[in-house]
């Protein structure tokens, strides 16, 4: 065997290095040398015998990819590269997640501090956190779109029913993977979203002892604490990725086994010719599909990096507090539909219905009778799916606090203008700009630009939650919509307002500021609400919303950091 030194003696240093590099590249690519790789990327014809086919048989990375595809399925339609991009997102999440793991300990004592350390001290820490969190949301979107496309092109039909079923499991795992990461920052948003989610599961249609034990296991105790955090962490970094990896391989094995389905119009009804690819209709993976996939990967990466750098910051609320429930507990947007349903019907029905719906989706291809994948033959199915998507979008909106919120409009205004915790425009006004006294919404305070800005915001929010009754052209409908109603138990509730939001009739509101001790201001929001039938009569007064601002508190910094100002 000739050694490298022998080669140097024989060929000279330059040629020996080239030969060695070629040898190494050939080993890595299982058959292609540097010139083959360059020719493939340039789009040149391969030499004969074609070295580009060997990596599919011999290499670790490519042996699960077919070496060629039907040209029809390598165009952007029908796949839109969504299956590949789902795979890529999983890899993206794994890499960014491992980097974050280095700086994170799953303990309530330090987890939240770890997040701040990642944001403030770890080089590129905030970028990686943003990329991971944005990636999780993009992955949900990409997987859902991939599901939608396989439905629309009828690719779930025989013989791909099982591919669809494993895909459904992948969808559920993707949602769980994303949601299990939600708790890890150990902030208010995370803590309460998970608490509410888990408490809903207590209503499952099973014997109470079973539900209680499931809840106990999921929380790691009577309430979420150190055990719970550790369990959700392990679910997030270990169990879910492992399951997703396993099901991915089953899914992909099935995809390769049956071949990618051709566009519906290209086949006879009931036939499946995906695996019979005539020579003149073959497109080789290297270079055509590979370069196309690389391009889409690069574009998506660019979006994720640019989005994380300039467009979006992963949220971080204040430290989790088991005794303070925030006014609005919101599920992540991709589960908001379930929160919407909980507002409509009994908990037990909904918690029982969701798994049933998933099972129905999994088995749907086995029961579907129509053989044709063509769009014209599937008008009913396609229409039903569009109605279902619209229903999910509406349900998602119903899950937001805007829909049927239980709190009163004065609370809604207060929570936005002067939140219980965390920064806001008003809290971030520099201490020296606020003098004791009272301020009206929208008031211009000379020499205090930040306070003026905060008061303008206060006015906008107040108007969003008000009915303007002083207008003589108002109809009975408007008056009725804004009337204050007495509930059965004596509590007062506002009418539904004109935009279906509870609203205060012609409110008078002001911000009262008092210096309660040296260097400490007390901020209080005061509301007076008129009777819509007789505006001279004050029906409701509320003045219990109070917050304190210390001269040394650093809300300005925090507010800027979270882009809330
Ligand atoms: C993590 C999630 C998923 C990954 C990584 C993944 C990956 C893939 C890949 C790489 C392909 C082949 C190429 C393509 O169609 O783009 C594919 C095809 C397929 N996937 Fe998925 N998938 C996922 C989720 C799903 C879901 C949620 C469904 C449906 C419920 C699904 C159903 C299918 C079907 C039916 C095919 C065959 C398409 C055809 O032959 O035309 N997949 N998947």
C-alpha cells in the first residue's frame, strides 16, 4: 500500500495533496471525488459509470433516499418540498436546542435565571433562543402545511394509508414537542399555560381516580413544581425527540417504499405508478433535487435567522408565581383552538372529543371509499376540508382573550396600561417625568414626552373598551349593548358592547399619582362609569388598581429589552 509519503515522492506535494483530498472526499461521499462533486453542482453530465448513483447504495447519509425520482414529483408542485422542510426543521430544532441545553438547568430555582443569563451573557444567546423558539413555531406550520398538501393531492389514499397514519402521529408529536418546551423558561406565561392545560385534562371522561393520577404524574405533585419541571424537560429533550425520530424513519421508509405519488391528473383512477419511472422521465437526486432542496433549506434558514435577529423576540414574562394567576392565560397559538372550544362546551366533552378527532383522522384513509385522487372527483371532500380549516381558524380566534373574556373592561384597560407584573409604556416612564397629581387619558404633559406617549396609549385602550353614549343618534340597540347587568349572584357585568366586547358606557378615567414615601410613587387607575339610560347617573366606580414605581426600578431597560416600548 502506498503511503502519503510515497505519493509525495512519486507525484510531488501538490499532486499528492490533491490525490489525498480526492480519496477522503470519495470516502465521505461514498464514490464521488472533488471533480464529481463540482460537476454535479455545476449541472454537468456525470462520467460513466455514473458515480452519483453510488452514494445512494453505499453511504450512510443517502442510502434512504432514492437515487432518482419521477420528474413530475421533483417540481415544486406537488410536494412544495414541505416533507423535506419538516425534516430540516427537526434538525434545526435539535441543533439550536442542544446549544441552549448547555446553559440550562431544569430546576425552578435557577431555570428563569438561566434564561436571563442566555439573553444577557451567553454570546449569541438571544439569537439562539429566538431561533429555537421561532423554529418550533415554523415547524408546526410547515408540518401542518405538509399534511394539508398530502390531503389535497389525495396522497393519503391506498396504498399510502399507513404513511398518513404515521404522519398524523408525527403531527401530534410535533405539537407535544413544541408545547413541552413551553414550560422550560419557568415564567408566568409558561407556568400558567401548562397549569390550565393540565387542569383541563382532569375533566377527561374517565374515572376521577384515573384523571387525578394522570394529573399527578404530569405535574409531579399536587401542583407544578421541581418534579413537574424536570418531567417536562425530559419529555422535551428526550422522549418526544426520540419518538419523533423513530416515527420519522417509519414514515420515511413508507414514503420510499411506495414512491412519491404523482400529481393526481397524471395517473389512471385507482392506479399507482409512482414506482414505475420510465428512463426518459427520471430526474436524479444528484444534482437536481439535492440543489433544489439546498436552496429551499437556505431560504428557510435565512428567514429564521433574519426573523430572530430583526423581526421577533421570544417572549419572557416575569418569574413563575404559583400564587398569582395572570388575568389572561393564553395557550400557544397552535393550541388556541382547544381553548376556544373550552369556552363553548363542557370540559369533559371537549377533552374526550379531541383524542377521538385524532383517531378519526388517523383511520380516515382506511374508510374512505372514493378511489380517485383527482380534484374534480373530490369536490365534497375538498370542500369539507376547507370548511374544517375555516372552523379551526375561527376556533383559534375564539381561544384568544378577545373572545368572551370574563374580566370586566376596566380590568382589561388596567392590565394593558399598568400590568400586574412586568414592563409597560407607563411603568417605563422615567421617574423624574411623573409628578404627583392626576392625569387624563390622552393628556399632553409638557416636558414629559414619555408620559405623554403613555397617556396617549391609555386613551386608545380606554376607547377600545368603551361605548360612546353621549351621541344623540344612538339607538336602543346601542344603549342595550352597553347596559350594566346585575348577575344572579349580585355581581355587576357590563353589556356586550357594540363590538361584542364588554364595554364601559361613557367612562371617566384618570391616572392618580401619589408619592407614598421618598422615591416611591403609587400609581392608581380610577374609573367612573355612567348609566347608559341616564348619563348623569354614575353606576360603577372602580379605583382598586394600584402599582408602585420605585425611583431605582429598572422598567425602562426591561421595557426596551422586550420591545414593549
Ligand atoms: C415531523 C413531521 C413530518 C415529516 C418530517 C415528514 C416527512 C415527509 C417526507 C420527507 C415526505 C416525502 C416528500 C414530501 O412529500 O415532501 C413525506 C411524505 C408524506 N407525508 Fe409526511 N412528514 C411529516 C408529517 C406528516 C403528516 C402530519 C402527514 C399527514 C397526516 C404526513 C403524510 C405524508 C404522506 C401521505 C406522504 C406521501 C406523499 C406522497 O407520496 O405524495 N406527513 N413526509
